[in-house]
């Protein structure tokens, strides 16, 4: 049996930077609790905690938590089964 090769996690820097440099309000998310799919801009956001809490508009379960500090941020998406982010096509028009 051959061992699968892997790359160091640092290689994710570029691809993740591309994804997170977009307007996430245009992204679509799926609630892990009720399965509702909708735009992240449709979440009900509460700012009464030390950070921001985004709740599903259908079942009110937490989908997103964002806490900021002066030098870092914590993003928790455990309440979402996925986050679909629109990105512009890349490559020559013939390959799109």
C-alpha cells in the first residue's frame, strides 16, 4: 500500500485568502439544524455578546459566530453545513 502525499497547511493561505476576500453577504449557507438554505445576509445577527452571532431566520439556531480582537478574529461556522461563495471564473473564456 502506498502512502498518499500531502502538502503543508501553509499552502491553504492563498486559496483561503481569495475566498475570504469577498463579500460574504452574497454567500449562501445551509443551516445544520433545519437544513434551510439562504443568503448569509438573511441571518438574524445579534451583537449583544462579545462578538456577533448569526442565527438562522427559520429555526433561530446559531449558524455563525464572529469575535474580533485588535490583532485577530475567530470565525465559528459549526452551525452551517456549508458556505457557498460566488467567485469570478478564472482561466481563458474557452475553459469557463
